[in-house]
C-alpha cells in the first residue's frame, strides 16, 4: 500500500499526487487498525502535500487531515501530530487565490478541534485567530466565510475561556453579519454566525458575555421574526443557540422563554403524519424521510424527519427546565400537559426518552418555585406525581427499546427522590413490585433465549458478540431497576423495607459466577446502594457481600474491580467491627490492585481510583493502622489526585484532610518531601472547580495552615515546583479570605 502511495506522491502529474492523498483519506475511514501502526508514515506522506504546487493536491491534504483527525481522535492523533500539522493547515488558510482550498483548510481546523483536548489547540490559538482575522478582513467568498465562522465555533468549544482576548472583536464581527439582509444563499452563513455567537457566549461565560447579551438577544429575536418562508437554515441554528444562551444567562434568560417556547410546543404537538398502505406499495420505499412498520398485510408509514424534529424539540425543552429550574415555573403546567402524554409515544424512542426525562425536571421546578415562595409544594407535587406514576407504569409494561426503558426507570426514580416520603402509598409500592417482577421476568427470558442461541452450533463469532452486547445492554436496565428500588426504600424507609428485601434477595442471584460480569456488577451496585440507604438491613447480608467484593477486587474485569474495590472501603467504614477480621486480607488485596502492572492503564484507571479511596476508608475506620502501615499512606498519595471518578473526588478531599489532621508528619514525608504533591492536589481541585464549596473551604484552610506551620523557604520551593496556573489558584484561594 505505502509503496504504491509513495510512487504516486512523487509523480510529476498532479492527478496522481491527488489520487495518492485521497486514497489515504478514504483508507482512514475503513482501515483504522492497519493505519494506527503506520500513522508516522501517513503523516510523513501528507506533510509535503500542504505545499504542493497544485491547489487540488493541497485541497486533498486538508481533506485527509480532517478525516484522520476525526477518525483517530480516540488514539491521541491531535496530541501526537497536532504541533506538526496545525501550522501547515494555517499556512493553507492564507491561500486567498484558491477559495476552495482556503475553505477546506478551515474545515480541517473544525475537524481537528472538535474532538481535541484544549491543551493541544491553546498554544496555537493566537496564530489561529490571526489567520481567521485575515480571512474576515479580506471580504472572503461565501464558501470560505461559512467555514471560517464554523472554525470559530469549533475553536471556542475546544479552548473555552482562553477565547476571551479575542471575544470582543469576534462578537462585533458576527453581529455585523447577523444584521445584514438575508437571502437563500446567505442564510447558511448567518446560521453559522448564530451558532458561533452562542458558542462564544458559552466559552467566555456570563460575566464577559453580559455586556453584549441584550443586543445579541434582540438581534436573534429579530431574525426569528423575519425568517424566510418555507425552509430557512437559520431556524435550526436559532433553536440550538437559544438553548446555549439559556445555559449561559440562567435566570436572566427567563424573560425570553415566551418567545422561544411556543414554537417548540407547536413542533412537539404536531401530528406524526401516518399513512397506511398495502405491503406491496412502493411509494415511500426510496424516501429516507419515511419509515414503515409492517402490520399484517399492510405497512404503517410515518415521516421520520418530523419525528426527529419532534424529538429535538422535546430535548431542548428539557434543557430549558434543567437550566432555569424554578424560573421555568410559568410554563410548567403547559409543558407537563404536553409532554406527559408523550411518555408512551410509540413512534420514536427519542421523544419517549426526552418526555420521560422532563417529568422529574418539572417536579423539581415546581418544588423549587414553592420553596422559594415559602409555600408547601406537597399538594401540587402529589397532583402531578399521580399522573406521572400512572404514565410510567403504563410505559414500563410496553417499552421495547432498552435505552428508553432505562431512561423511564431512572426518571421515575428521580421523581420519587424529589417527592421524598410523599411518594409512598401502598398501591404505588405494589405497582413498583409488579413492574420489577415483570421486567426481571422479561430480562431472564431474553437472557435464556440468547444463551440458547449462543450454544447453537450454527451461531458464528459475530452473532455471539452481538448477543453478548445485548446482554450488556440489558445489564443497564438491571442497574436502573435496582436504583429505582433503592430510591423507593431510601424515601419510604420501614414502609418499603419488606418489599425491598424480597427484591434484594432475588437480585443477589445475579452475583452467581455463571452470570456475565456486567450482570454481576449490577448486583454489586445494588449491594453498595443498600449499604448507603439502609445499612441496618444490609448488615444481614454482610458475609455474602464481603466475600464477593474481597474475591473480585483483584479480578481482571475493570468494572468488577472498580465496584468491588469501592465495596471493600465502604464495608470497612460502615461496619468496622464486623470487618476487623478481614482487614489484613483487604489491605493486602488493595495494595496488590494499586501495585499491579495495569494499575495505571486507562482501562483500570477508575478501578485504581476506587482502590485508592478504599485504602483511605479502611484507614479512616481504624486510624491506629496509619502508624503501622505508613507505606499505605504513601501509596494513597501516589494515586492522588482522583480525577476520573468524579463521585469520589469529595471523598478523596475528605481523606486528604483526615490524613493531614491525624497523621500530618506521615503524609508530609521526611523533610516535607510530599509538600509539592499535596499543594498540587489542592490546586488541581480548586483550579478545575471539582469540589463543592464546603470541601473547597476545607482545602483552603489546610493550605493556609501549611503556609503558617511549614518553613517559608520550603513552601516557596514547593510552589515553584507547581505549574504556574495551579500555584496561582492555590494562592488566590488564600488571598480571597478562605479559611476556617
């Protein structure tokens, strides 16, 4: 392959060089595994093409890099090759004599930046902005202008607040585009400008955007009121832009809801456009906008384009409720009436899922509104909840789409969480148990059927993999079932204890080794949730849970290792007396997890983080062990900061304070050798906003105490060894008055 490509690339005729580059581009789409091992060779072939004498070869080079950057982003393509390729793409952005090449260079920037981590793009940001400014200043052709504006969106989405220095010039330019008269040819460009403006607002944040917010919103309202008849590309960009601006402006967006929601409501309420035809009728066979369901000797056809629009509108409404919470209350009743009736919408999974998601959001909105007004929300919550519960009960009996089924279960669980003890009525509890049993029966039936197919001698490897994937998908339903049951228990306490225990005893069967890892993990999650929700009930099953997690915490399945490691720590902290005989074995196993060869691999990163906090929990449960095992504190510190498993971040911070306050000298190390590491951990959490305010306050206090108690020269040296931004974050946290 490469021999032929190299020969073609050297050919004096541009057509052969063009074919060579296009062959690389096309191969990237289907030969990922092969090209992964030859990416250095691929890039070497592409580099000269950016300076080729013929414009079509340069165009092909942009096309190839854009394609590869998109397809290979999960394999660190941007990180490895970005520093070499970005300057080449920017060079081609200056090709003002060839607008198609210039446009494709901007498109390559889009493909490169969209999946790229910000640290790859930020060093080139000033140069990128300079090249884009040159394009905007030179009155570019429409094909160039549209891609250049799209590049602004992609870059802003990638680097976020780093765009702030260029924000004002860009927003002024985009506003000048948006106030121009619109025609059929220019509408897509204005649509892209709408998108870029909203992406810039997200990037720089509310404090920076507020200066322009009023003017921008008025411009967008004017565009919305003057859309071209029929199809106008600006319309779809407007819908997503409104949602982004709501995310930025929060409560300041509430006055604009009345302009935005009516159109979405109309889309959601519109008829599906169903047509029933004979099975042999071919009217819509070649129309991608129509889909059919066979029923006897007929086919029911429905317009999928309308369904996608309906689904998107439902999703956007969810965004508004989630962002505005009680601010959305004036529209809560209308939204509830429309969307609660679509939980059972049979024609589109996206609509069902979005409307299911909306239900707890609306209940939270109602609760927030009444609470803010110092009023009791119980009556209205119960009024809505009765309808919601009946809708979900009906939907869960007929749902055939696995992701939608999980969404419906999760949404019902969230509704129960919002109502708290109010959710419980004997008929609701009986209905939940009936639903659980029915779903488990369905899952077991599907599992048995799949096992029979897998064991069939005619079942090939590809089919077996598909069937295993179906089992894994069903395991998410298992997790959703157990989370719903645990929320019901947590909020009803003793009233739901007996039904829950019946469920739990049956659910424990999934821990049998004959089940797949994903199914075993669902059962483990149920155990962990029960310990959190009702530790006195979980204590009855201590031996079963404990033996399972100790056995599985060193296994080679990432999810099982993660959940089991978490379980070891949770058991130690919750039941210190029961766990005491198992401490030596538990610490040995956790030590093995964190010192194994795969401990630092991406696949086991979350498992290692949970093993780290598990060691912390074990030592929290028995502080006297710290002096006996200082190596465990060092091992714990070595794996800090915890970043992958966000739920464990506050736990890790609590443990950091625990070790500092109870075993400071051991944590600090000899001659304060760990001081830089400790300050870096704190700086990371504060700088990246990963902890809630109360935890951040504890970290601030700890750093302040360190500064006051550790020799100044050592503190200064430690700060010098921390990257500037992180050190600055820690220092600023102190100067802002933080400290207990």
